[in-house]
């Protein structure tokens, strides 16, 4: 119950963060913020739903997910191309690299979304892994934006140069890797929760 409540709070907070990023991009012309926001929203929604459907259950989001992630990925790559072709090598003050990274990430996500949509017999372990890595990557993106990205300017100068702001991101990735490995090696240690047996529309 505690994990479920915490998960819902986390999901709502991340979606709000993503929406804020997209809105900010419209105000200050920062395309990378819109790409990051859309990526976060997509990952947390598909990640949160991953453990709520029994094997074989389908949902409209499963059908739409590959197309949404593909659009986000191609849009980000288009921004990368704009930056690459620009005179100063920038798109809204960012080089092509971050746009390219987001674009490549979302193309991989699109392929995984498509596989998930076509595989009606996805196991509980596979769905839990999908849940873990998507939530973790979304948190990694949010942490990067806050601690080492544009949000870092909100911290005191001494903290920015201390290197401490770079700590959360690798910790998130290491935690994600740990749980993915542990879940794959010892799946029986994690009994099915009630949500693992409910169809999408049970709530």
C-alpha cells in the first residue's frame, strides 16, 4: 500500500514536472525543455501502467505508445539537425548532442513499446523491469535537469563547483541496475502484488 501511494505521488509529480517543462519551452524558446518534458511524461505513464495489467491485457496507451515515442524521438533528432546546421552550432543555446541523445533514447523506447504492444504474453518479471527502468530514467532526466542542467543555477556557487551536484545521477543509475539485476536473478523473492493481477481498467 505504501509503495502504491508513493508511486502515484511520484507519477503525478513527474507528470507535472514534464508539463511544466513543456510550458516553459513555449515561454522562453527552449526546445530541449519540451523534449525532456515529453520524454519524462511518456516514460512515467508507460512505466506506471506496466505493472497494472495482467499478461495479455491491452490498453489504448499500449497502442499509442510506440507512435508517441517515435514522434518525440524524430522531433528531437530534427532539433539536433537544426543545431548541427546552424551557424553557431546551437538550437536554443544547446548543441546537437543533447537533442541527439534524447532522439536516440526515444527511438529505442519506441522499439520497446512496439515489442510490448505485440507481445501479449509479457511476464510479470518483464513488466516489473519495464516499470523500474522507465521510472528510473525519468528520474535521472529530472535530476540531470535540476542538478547539472539549467536548474543548477538555483544552487549557491560553492555548491555548483563542489561536484556534489553530480552525485545523484550516477546513484539513480546504479540503483536501477541493482534492482534490474536482482529482479532477474531472484524473481521469486518478489511475490505478486494485487496490482499485478488487475487489468488496466480495474481502477
